[in-house]
């Protein structure tokens, strides 16, 4: 099984969308610069959603046009509907992610469509993406628990994931939107999905609301998953899911992978600077479980009296 794990940074989208402070395009670009400087090479840059629904994401098209373009970095954007897809395509986006919530109420609250409508829209969108040569991934959100409908049956997640693959998804991201999963629940879902041939097409998105995100990553790694979303400093939440707090912190994920001998291409200590720069930009106290330790190590390496 592969030793390489892709770390997909979602701070500029999942992190910023729930912040009280709306960053300007220039500030969002500075955040991405900080992430690139720390060695992160896969970034969800923003979303093409209604600026009335999520003002923090207004101007994502403009932001895309300003990104340092290099084949070494995979940029993506979240799109909730065909209008969002068209705007993303026009902005030159090469990889999009659609969102299908596993429950009826969450779909309605998030994107004002029924589950059935959303499934059809996602399928049409992915068909268009294929014709346009754009990579398409699909989030299955609230895959463990929904803030409105309670526990999500694994059979529903399995069914929706299959529908997304049938519709042409290059990857399906199993998302614990409110941070309610636990390692046993992760195994229950992934044992249905992550067959040896399919594990490479799966990714997991965990929130650390109840402190179990890393344990959930371990369960997913053991099921063969080799791609995870995370957010620098644990920045995050979801404005449409009551109770959703920070994402799994990128530095916690990278440090655990590194300690386990798995490669992500990112040096854990290099993330300290990114956390600090993003903290200054957002004005939000940031840092995962490991941040203080990493900060001390980074200080020792510099040989200064870093605190
Ligand atoms: N990007 C920008 N504007 C959009 C849009 C998109 N993807 N989709 C619709 N709009 C605009 C329409 O043009 C219309 O504008 P107008 O009022 O100036 O005429 C307005 O939004 C309403 O359009 P409608 O199709 O009726 O959408 P809606 O009100 O049912 O809202 C969504 C649906 C999907 C646009 C909205 O719920 C949304 O943006 N949700 C995003 C939720 C999110 O980001 N969640 C977190 C990530 S999972
Ligand atoms: Zn999330």
C-alpha cells in the first residue's frame, strides 16, 4: 500500500467561510502564499457560491486569476450548482468539488435543494466537467451525523458514494461536517467503500470538534485511504451546521503522518510560520493539538529564544 498521503488544505474555503471577519481578495491571496511557502501543494482555494449566502467567499473567480500558476500545485474550488460550475470554468479552475449532503434537511439548509435534486445536479455537473476536461470530486457531507436528522446510516453513505462514482466522480470525499465521527464509525463506513481497488478514489474530511479527528484519520489510513482534507491551524467550521467547529489541523495531520513514516511532502516544522501568518490575517487564535510543541521545536532549530 502506498506510503504517500495527499494532504489537501481546505482552510481558504472551509476555514474562511465560517469566520466573522471577511478577508479581502489580497488577504486570501496572502493566506495562500503562506500555505505554499510551507510546502502545501494541494489547496481548496474557495467556493463559487451565492455571495449573499456566504459573503466570505465572494470574489473567488478573481482570486483564481491571481494565483501563482504552476503544475506543482493542485488548486480546486467547491461548486454547489451549475451556475457555480460555469463561474469556476470561466475563472480557469481545473478541479471542482460538488457537495451532496447525506440527509434531506442538510441539503435544503445548505444549498436549498432536495437530496434527489442535488444528486441530479451533481451528476449533470460532473458530466459537463468530464466534457470540459475538468477534474470533479464529490463531497458526501454529514456522512456520520447530521445536525438536523441525527446519525447517518452507513448504507446511505454507501449508496450516495456509489451514485457519485457512477456519475463520474474522480474522487469521493467522505465528510464528517460536524466532527461527530469516531474510529469505529469510520471503519463501519469505509469497510463498505474502501475495497482495495476503490480506496485510492476516496478521501476523508474530518472536523476536530470532539477531539477525535486524528483517531479517525488512523482508522481511515488502516482502511487504505491515502488522502485527507485539513485546515491550517484548525481554522474552520460550517455556517450551515450548528455546532461545527474547527477542522482537523493541517499541522496535526502532517506531524502524525511524518511520525508514522508516511510521506506527505510537507515538513511539519515549516507549518508553524503558516499558522502564525494565517492567524495574523484572520485575527482568530489558531493552532492544533501539536502547535505549541511544533513552535518550540521551530524556535530551537532557529537557535533563538522562540516562545
Ligand atoms: N454563485 C454565485 N451566485 C449564485 C450561484 C453561485 N453558484 N448560484 C446562484 N446564485 C445567485 C443567483 O444568480 C441569484 O442571484 P440574484 O438574487 O442576484 O438573482 C441568487 O443567487 C439566487 O439563486 P437561486 O438559484 O434561487 O439560489 P438559492 O437562493 O436557492 O441558493 C445556492 C442556492 C446554492 C446558490 C446557495 O444556497 C449557496 O450559495 N449555498 C452555498 C452554501 C455553502 O457554501 N455551504 C458551505 C459549503 S458545503
Ligand atoms: Zn468541513
